[in-house]
């Protein structure tokens, strides 16, 4: 339980630092990267909460959420680069 609480604490610190960076980001690419960080911090906190209570269904939902997050990041990077590789 101590490990879960420590992990949630670290993820919360990362999310707060990400929020600070979100307001000071100079361009759209930085905003996209920080929003991706915040999304995955939220997924990690949900997974740690599921681990604390012993719920197994949340891990499946978190896997799907992580896949959607990765696909959204790829799509946004393609939009920002206007399709160039």
C-alpha cells in the first residue's frame, strides 16, 4: 500500500508540473506533449487506485485508454506537422 501511495504521489507531482508547463508552453507541440503527459498521469493514477482496491477490470479499461491515448498523440503529431514525415 505504501508503494501505491508513493507512486500516486509521484504521478500527482508530475501532473502538477505538467499543468505549470501547460500554461508556459511556447508552441503547439509543447502543449501536445504536456497534454499527453497529463493524460497518462491520469491513467496511471486510475491504475494505482485499481491496484489498491483489487479491481481487475480497470486494467483492461486502462489498456484501452492507453491505446487510445497513443493513437491520439500520433494523430495530433500528424496534424501539427501537416502530414510530413
